[in-house]
């Protein structure tokens, strides 16, 4: 059972082309309560992807550039 404070994932938008920037303006990307290790670099971050995966925006953008085929599956995407 999910806790009352736990945020549900929200609908992602478009996946930017490699080398482009993600648009993560929605406040749901920011966890005001806890920094967790980034899934890509292991350094603490308050940022979350659309699926609540802890990730720095710059790490996610670099991952998209390095993995353009995998990126099409939508691991990281911009806001709608």
C-alpha cells in the first residue's frame, strides 16, 4: 500500500532528440523532502523523472544523447 505522501508518477511528454534539453518545469520533478542517489551518477538529487526515478536533469540529457535508441522507450521525457 502506498503512503499518503508518496507521489504517483505523472504522464510524460515528448522525448527530446539527442543533444536537446529536457523540459522539467513541473514541480512534481522536485522532491522537497528527500535527496536520493541519481540512478545515473549516484550523487544525491532532489529531482525525479516522470516515473519517480531519481535523476539529475543533466544526467538524463546525457543519457539520452549516449543511448538514442533506448531513449525512444521513454525512460526520460519532457513535460507535456
